[in-house]
């Protein structure tokens, strides 16, 4: 059994079928019995800009990407120019031989600054100015270059409708890439069948393309002696796996958790979650008959989206909305209203690069402090941050349960890294749906905000009892009041939920420790960055470090006592997150009094990678206090 | 006689510019195919497609594209938006 860790990049112009190429490779690798984690990087424009998938596959669980890579498969010159330097020694570059005479310096879609950087690199390396010259330079420097006549082969061997060239080139590239890594054609065709399961015409075309280029590859690889057998090994069968993006994971979780109303206004990288719910969810009765689907409403803006979700929650249906930073900004007033009226509504917030529209399609973890402080005044809320796709499924269920148990708005905080990365996960376990404390009928005058020992009052749905809701301070009935004593008691009732939440939350909802308990150094992180830290642990240990990773999950109310236990035990505590300030590190400091001085940060819009964690950790050990990561294109 | 690349009926693909469509022949072709009986030398229209800049330009902007490869039109997959991730 070969231990393997395969990293590959498939790049091309946005709109040129590059996303399908990546998905096909991910599917083929997952169906080959491997664990997969794939990052999708794409521009916010419609077409032409450089996009790529960085796919990592292993026979053990992987949660992050890693450089350098084994393969770069390029659909266009910009992908070659951008990623040639990412190849490890012995790594393979694959591209169309038709590109050989193209200039590396005349790339219109490339941004000017990137073009200047590229030219400087090429000049410094004396790597030439054309694809052919770069290929020769790479081969002189221990890399393998596979120039394949993709377009020629497709045009000669496949009967191609003129509209389908973009949809053929991507499959051709991926097929040759996987064949070069040792995967037999039969497995690639299985993945093609699965990817185009509902599209017979596309399936047949892609099967034909894969077959044609695979035949050509056999002839070519014979002459080139390309014999890399990373894939195609016999692997022990794995249990049933699912291949999901983070958007899919949350959608699945919400459906398992009994979601009945989802509202949204389209925004990257959140909207796909609503599309998944809308397209795939069917509600069945106890006898398996279809009785409809959850209601998914595209509102006119995010203000309406949150207000509709609040309205739905008041009627007693499980309601949620989803958005990212700019939309979340608009939802803040509604979240405050939900806090004042103790409305169990869930807001799924996928962070992306800000401020303003910022980097719409790029990763960031810079909305943590915003999420916990969103809204004026003070009120109880829960902010739960998932660190993986599996957690995203479970937490989506949990968020709806928590919202109804405590009657507070719950913010499920994710990031673009989770939203758009695709990975293999175990099928979800169907957990319990908890609807919270309900009012008994016919017990006299109903007090929606009744005072009592428990800050959570029995809840009736709209239409069951008479009740009033207002943004103003109110009495137990919900009527507006400015009486100072009622104000104090109602304020304290709302805020007392924070203590109750912390007291009742299981440790695993607060934070999770990965690694040995006898640690000396502690990496404190959250969100998708957790994966890179966990993946880095074996290498850090092999270098003699006794290090563990603490993933903080509940960030509001903040479990200060629980976190203090860990940070106070470590000799060195290092923050790791994708923002400028070190927002989690600041939050730990504010709540525990423990100042995390060493911080590893990244705010380029790209994921923190495993190799970056290792290198940055060693720099921290070497005496640096703040390490800013810059890797990735 | 030249090849497809030099013909007025040639429409290079937006993404894969060594491939393209001919307005007179069905299917996708390579730009270096030998010219056929329908070959006509390409000439500048009021609007042209610059392959080097990937933009359509007006004849009045010709000076900005001196030395570049221009074509009468370009070819874009009409369904491209259906499967393109973008963000806003």
C-alpha cells in the first residue's frame, strides 16, 4: 500500500470550462477511493481571467492544500505562466502543444502587476519569453513537460459540434492529467458518467473526448517514458462517502435540521446554498409521498431576506437566511430586532474579502468581530464558527436547535474556503431536532416574554395566542414600555441567556483540541484555517515540536474559562487566521486576559496552506512575532 | 492563398485562439488550416476583435492596436454563462 499525497493544479481561463475540469478530476480521485480536498479559485468577472482548481488527494484525510504540486495542467498560457513555479522537483507540466509559440508576456487578461511580477521572475530565471523556451528551462531544471496536441486530437478524432469545444478541452486536459498520474481510462470514464449523469449528450461527448485523448496519451507516453503510477493502486474499499462543497454541506444540514423557510439575496459565496435547497429538497410524509419542498425565497435585498426569515420564525417554522459580508451588513438591523424580540432565526454568514464588495470570490476570516458585535445595544446571540465541511453539516442542524432552545438569533459563521472548497466527507448522521420550550395552550393570558427563573420564556407561534412584537422595549405581553424597572428586568432576562448558553454548551461546541495534550506550543485558530494547522501537525512533530491545535468554535458567547485552560498551559501560543488584526487572538485576549503575541496571518484572499503553516511556525520559533503569509495566485 | 487565420470569415474562439469557427463551414477548425475556395482576405470593419487585447475595438481606436492580431469577429460559446462561476 503506497502512502500518497498528490497535489495538482488545473488552470485555465474563466468560462473556458475550467470548473468542470476540476470537478471531473475531483470526482475521479474520490471514486478511486481517495480522500480529496479541492480549492477553487476564480475571479469575480464573467470570463477570461485566470481561474484554477488546486486539488489534493491522499489515502488519509486531508483538510487543506499544499505546495509545491506534482502536476500543473494548463488550458492556456496564463496558467502555465502563473503556476510553473509551483511544480516540485520532478513535477509534470501538461499543456496543448499548440501553445508552444505563444508569448508568456502578451497575456491580455493578466493583471498588470501580475504581468510585471511574471516578467521579473522569467528574467531572473532566464526562463525565456515563450512557452517553448519555458518548457526547455523547466526540463533543464528537473521538471517533466508533456506537450499534448489536445485541440488537434479532438478535432481529428471526435465529431464535435461547434458549440462544444470549451466543454471538450477541459475533459481532454483532465483525462491526460489523470492518465499521466497513473489512473486507468475506465476509472476516468466512470467519473465522466457520474458527473454528467443527467446529461446524456454531454456524457457521450466527454466519453468520446476522454477515449480519444487517452489513446493518444498511450502513444505519447510510450515515447516520453512517462511512467508515474501514483494513482491506479489497489486500495481497500472505503465506506460510503459524499463529495460536497461547503454550500452543499450547510444546505444538507439545514434540511436535516428541519428547515422550512430559507430566504436570500444572491451573493458570492453564499447563494449556492439556497440553490441546493431549492433544487434538491423534497419533503416526504411518513409514507414516503412527496408533499412539497421547503420554501426558498429570493428577496429583493438582504434587509428583506432577514425580515422574511424573522417573520417565518415567528410563525413557528424553522427559518434561516444566508449571505456574506456585504449582505450581512444590511441584515444588522434585523438581527438587532430579532435579539430584542427573542426570535429564533439563523443567519448563515460566509466570509469573503472585504471591506465593501472587496474580493467577492476570495477567502477571508475578517468578519468575526463584526459578527459578534453586529447590531446596536446589547442582546444575546450565538455565533458558531465551523472549521470543516463535516462540522458545517452538523452545525447547521445545531444552529437551528440552539436558536429555538434559547430563542436568540444564531449566526453560523463560515468562510469562502469552506463554501467553495470541495471535499470528501462521511454521510451525515441524522441528529435530533429540538424545538425549544413551548407554551401550553389555554393557561390564561399568554405572556410572550414572561419573567421567571429561566430567561427563556415558553414560546407560542403567531396565531396560537395573542402577542405583540415591537422593536421598542416591552413588557411581558410585548407592549411598549419605558418603565425603568421593567426595562432592567427585561434587559437582564435577555442577557442572562449568555450564561445559560455557556453553562449548557458541550465542550466540543466551544473548542476542540487536536494533537497531544502534553503540548508546549499551541496554534489557536478557527474556520477553514484549522485544516491547514491539523494537516501540518505530523511534519511539525517530525521536526521535534510538541505542538497542538486549538480550534475555537463558539465565539459568542465566548467560552473564556474553557479557552483559558488551554492557552495557560502552553509555553507559546500562536494565533493563525486569515485576517490582518488576528481577530480571534484579540477576542481571546479581551475575554481571558491572555495576550497572544505571536500571530500568523494572511489577507491576500487565498487559503492558508499546510506548507505555509509549517514555514510560518518555524519563523515564529526563530523569533518573529508576526508572520504575514503571501502564497497562492 | 493563406490559411484560415487570414480569412475574413474566420472567427477565433474567445478562449482557445488557435481554434475557431468559419462563417462558411460548419464545425470547429484550427487556424492554420489551408485556405479553401471561400477564402477572402480579412479587412478591417468598423468594429474588429483584437486577439492580443481580447477586446472589440472601433476603427477609430486602430492606433491602440498597432501590430496586434485583429479579426472581423470572435466566437463565444453562447452557453458559457451557464457554467461559469462569478461573484458579486
